C-alpha cells in the first residue's frame, strides 16, 4: 500500500536489494493493494521493477490465498518458480534473496 507510512522505506530497502542482485537475475514483482489507482500510478511510476495493482484492494483473494494478514510481506521464489521463503521481517529479506541467487 503506497499510502502506508512504511511504503517509502520499504521501497528504498527493496531498491537496495534490487540494485545488489539484478545483475544476477533478480526480478521483483510487487503487488499493490491500494484502493486509489491514481495515487498508485504516481507512486509506482519511477520504480525499476514490475509493479501491479489489484483493484480489489483489501478484498483481494490473493491475500487469503497466500495467508497475508499484514503487509509488507515478501515471497522469495526461485528460478524454478517455487516459493522458498516467506519474509515478514524485511531485515532478513536480503539474506533470503542471497540464498537463491
């Protein structure tokens, strides 16, 4: 949610990880659950990775499918497409990404 207070720091942290690992093949696929499409488009326009918005916002079925109760959250997916880590503490995200790169 780009309007959330954690969002700027979250994206700065993601950018550091992206810069560190993109040459090794890291891709970030970020899903926003913002209800305000215009705000999301403006906030996401300068991000160097893939970012999409689910217009269902907090009612998205993705949240229940992946048992997301709090955000931000990240899922690390390996080259075979398997989810290898669920990261709820972003302090450990770089380490988890490094394990699969």
